[in-house]
C-alpha cells in the first residue's frame, strides 16, 4: 500500500482514493445535464514504494485486487482560491469551507495514468518520493457505460425501466437516486428495447427522448422532466433582476479583461444563432387510419401550428404512441438551440441546474432586459502549481529554473434564459439488425404449449427474439443472487410484446391470415429501421418444426397445411400440389369438417373419372331444380334403405330399359293417385305372395284377352256381391269338381238357353224344391220322359204314354192296372 509522508502539503485540491490522498495540481471538471460528470486530474502522492512495482507484484502474485485505484470510490475536494497576488505565496489564504467555498465530487476512478516520479535520494530530510499520476474521476453512473446489452421491456413506463436498469448496480454502491422532481405521468409502453447499447447510453436515450434529464451532486442523482431551479418562479416581463430570489447566485458582469482585483464575475457572454431546418415536424404513417393528418398546437406558441403525421400505434393496433420523440419536445429543443449562451467567468461554487442572476449597470442596458439564467453545462479549470513550488526537490523531474508557478480558477458556463424550458439533446436509436430470428412463445414453456396459439384481438404474437436471448443469463448471474433482488422482468428480456405478423395481403377487403404458433421459428424485421418497431415477417422450418413433405423424396410437393391445435395433436388440414410430369396432383385434406359457400354459380368440369366416397351420411339440398344428364349409364347401389321424397310431381324418362333390383323389400307409397303406362308388354314375377289391399273400387280394363294361370287354389272373397259380365260367354271348367255354396238364395238367370251337362246330378233339398217354367218342363232318362206343361203332364216310358190333364188320366199304348 502506498503510504504518505507524515508532512501534509498545503493544497487547494485533494483527491482521496480508497483512503489514499493525492495532491491535485490540475483539474478540469466537466458537468452537463446531457452527460455524466467527469474530472481530469493531475497530482501526486508521496511514498517509499513505487506504485508500478506494487502493481507488478500484485499481478505476479495473482492478487485479486490487482487494481489499487481503478474503479475505486474517490472524492475530489476543491477549495476556493483566496489570494491577492498569485506570485506571492504568503498572500494565500485557505477558506474555512462550507457554502460556495468548497466543491465536492464523489465518483469512481475510470482512468489511471502514471506520469513519473521525483528522485529524493539527495534530500536527507525526506525518506519518500513524489509519484505523479493522471486520474479521471467519473460519475458512478460511468459503470453503466462499460457494457453492451440487449433487453426488451414490455408493459412498463419509462420511469419503471430507468429504475430497473439502476437495480443492476446495487451491488456496486452508487448515489441515492431522487425521482421526486418527476412531475409528469408516463403511460406504460408495450415495447421498449435496448439493443447493442450500454446501460448508460440506453438510459440517456429513453430519458432525453422523453424530455427527462438527470444530474448529480456529491450525495444524490436527481431526475427531472422539467427544469426546476430552486427559488425560481416562471419568469415574467415585469420582473427585475434585483428581485431574484436569495438562493439564486447573484454574479457581477464585468467585461473588463484586466480585472486587476481578481473580482469574481462573468467577464464575457457569447451566443451563436444558426438557421436550421424544421426538425420538429415529421411525416410517417398511421397504421389504423393512414390518411389522418393531425395538427400539433403548442400552448407556448398559440400563433404557430405545425403539421405532423403521427402514429396512433406505430408498431401495434393500439392507441398508444410509440417511442418516437414527441413533436412538442422537438419544437422546444429548436427554441433552446437559439437561446443558448456561453459565458466565461471565475466565479467559484456554481452548481449545475442552478440559477444565475447577473448584476449590471442599468444605465448601459435596456430596462426591460432579462438577465436571469439557468446553468445547463459547466466546465471548470483549476490549477495549483504553487504547491509544487513549495515542495519541489532539486532533483524533481520539473526543472525549477525559469519555471513560473501559478494558481488559478476559471470556468465556462453554458446557460439558458430562465424563461426558457430546457429539453435535453435527443439521442438516436441504435440501428437494428435488418432481420433476426426468434421463437413464438406463450405464457409457459414452449414444450408445454407447443403447437398452440397465444394471441390478442389483433392476431399479434409474442416472440422470444434471439438477438436479445443471451442477456437473460448475463443479468440473472450478476447482482440479483448476491443481493436477493427479484426484479419484475429478470427472466424475460428476450420476450417481446405482441408483434404484428406480416402477410402477403392484409386488409378488410382481401387478405391472407395465419397466426404463428408457439414453438414456430420466425424472422423478425424492424419497420422503418426502428428497433422499437419489430414485426414478424416470415417463418422458417427447422428440425424442431419440420416441413410436411418428406424430403428429399417429396421435393416436388408444394403444401399449405395447418395442424390441429394442441401439444400432442397430429391431425392437420392440408392442401398439397404434386408437380411431377404426367403425375400432377392436387390433394385436399380436411381433418374433420369441410364447408363451401358459393354465392352464385358453381361450375365443375371433369375430363375423366370422378370418384366420391362418403363414410357417413350424404345430405344434399337443392332449392330449385336439379338437372342431371348422363350420356351413357348410371348405376346406383343402395346397401340399405333408399328414400326419395318429391314434393310435387316426379317424371322419370328412360330411353331404353329400366331395371330396378331390390335385394329385400320394395315399397311404393303414393299419397293420392298412381298411374302406370306400359307401351308394350309387362311381366311381373313374384317369388312369394302377392297381397293387394284396395280401400275403394278397383276398375281394370283389358283390351284383349286375359289369362290367369293359378297353379294352386283360387279363392275369391267378397263382403258384398260378385258381378261378372261378358259380352260373349263365361266358361267355368274344373278338372275335378265345382262347388257353388250360398248361405242364402242361389239364383241362375239367363235370357236364352240354360244347359247343364253332367254325368250325374244329385239334388238334396232340405225343404221345398220348385221348378217354374213358362212353357214346359221335360225330365228324360234314356227313352223315359216326363213332360210338364201348363195344361198337362205326359209320362212316356216303355212305349207307354200317360197323359194327366183336366180330363183325367189317359194311357196310350198300355193298360191301367191297379195292384
């Protein structure tokens, strides 16, 4: 460890690093509301051992703390120089400190340079040497600049993102952060990205581009979204310089370049005005209403209006504006550039983001001029070489002969009129990759949700973007486990918000729509080259999600397919084109249902065969006519029932034969009349019975002969009478016998001859037997005959004739005997 000489030099500036005190001889301190502060210091310490040898020994011994100064906490203190004559060392007075008499800067050492040493071997009063160094003291926020990170923040406000970035550095002590001066409310953004940027560059970009800036003092880091000067109210034209608040620094303005008395004053004020293009109005595209033109009306300038196309949702369908710089901030920055003043002074103790009120001679200036300013940048130059003069050895590396030693302090102030509104300089977004790859994600792991869809009402998807994926492991392995910090989004820095999906055609009038599924590898592009406007522009097959055709065998296929949604589902809808010569083929597969809607005509031409197979029910409805023309043959095979329902009439025209083959039953149901016309013969063959039921009359006309051949019996049953009529004859012929039975009367009536021819005839009359003839009745057996007329009865037998009439009995050819 470097040990100091017990003799403490009298100095205006000291730098303390890890307990080691250095005397500062030169310092340039740069502060700005747009950059973190840093101070370039030159100074020395006194030690008996060379710091270079110490560093070498630490390296050779593998000392973990090889860097004694780099990245160590350091404090720079500069006291106000109080002297009347710089060349007279006896006139130096050290102020007591406090107020504006001392400036303190807390930070870390970001750069160390070893300048050289002095040789004090000839100085018997000294046992050590002076070692000269050059240091750069930087804000603790400098640590945020020594990385390059890729992160995505979703559904967070700008302030929340700032706080999350700062959480990464809680293991390395930084100053307390004060957000109490953030006055505006900031809406949550769907998408904020950090790409190939250090945390500091990213922090500055999202702050400055939203009108937020920050600076620090020795204790805190302050964030503002409006310039807030303690004690200053909004300036008005009636206020005078003398009415400046007491806590605003009053400074004299003395343009006298000699300033013999070394009075603290501002000695020069400069201003540069440049005519620039209008950089605060812009044109772009509105994704919801591309032709909308909006007017931006500044409240600070009611007379001026600026036309600007703006995005209602530059990367989404929401009403949320994107991370583009608001037009009003651009306008204010343009005004700021025309109202920036640069002043040279020797006033010690000025503070960044504080007010300055100039004292001036009213007789030389207009009475209505305003000379209240606010400091937005400060460059301080400090030199204290008198300490070298008091402590210089004769063998020092700095020759004393002809050397003039000085002590001085000066600064350059960049300031704005107090009435102006400060807006930080905008930062350009990093250029995104032209394209990058990603994987579509959902709420859980990809393997648990593979082949499912996670989307919103606009068909957007979330993507794990490869360019941002490695940052998760980097962040999770740093400060969180050491400090038990659980930031909200520590595990999803590569997870995007919902991204729009590019399609070949997209509108409410026409389009091609498909939502990428979880696990799909996609190509991510960036609209307008904006890192905050990613979109899914394509998809890629890979070994995890292979293509449908089997390659290389099915190289000739072009396929559109959609798999059934689900982790373990294998079904798919498919539309495949096969393009081999003379084997061209189109294949359409519906995993389940298939529907078609044709608003008008549908024409289908098949130049060869068509086969259709329905494993279930085939239902077809035609609201008007169905015309079917078959030039050759039609074969309909119905395995079970065949039902045809015709609301009105049905006509079937068969040019030649019509054959109906029914395997089992055939039924014909006719609601009313049924007609059948056969132009020639009709043959009916019934292998079983024929049952006919006619609920009313049956009329049948046979133009020619009718022949019924009954190989079995014939039974005719009638509930009422049976009438048969013929214009010629009726023949009843039986090879055996004919029985005529009647439970009532039996009447035979003929207008002409009634002839009965039989081998024998038997009549069994239970009651009466009556024969009534209008002329005569003849009974004859062989030559025996009985003739009955209305007047007599004649019996002829054996040549004897007996006549019975009114006269009595007359026997002819025989005798009458009585026995």
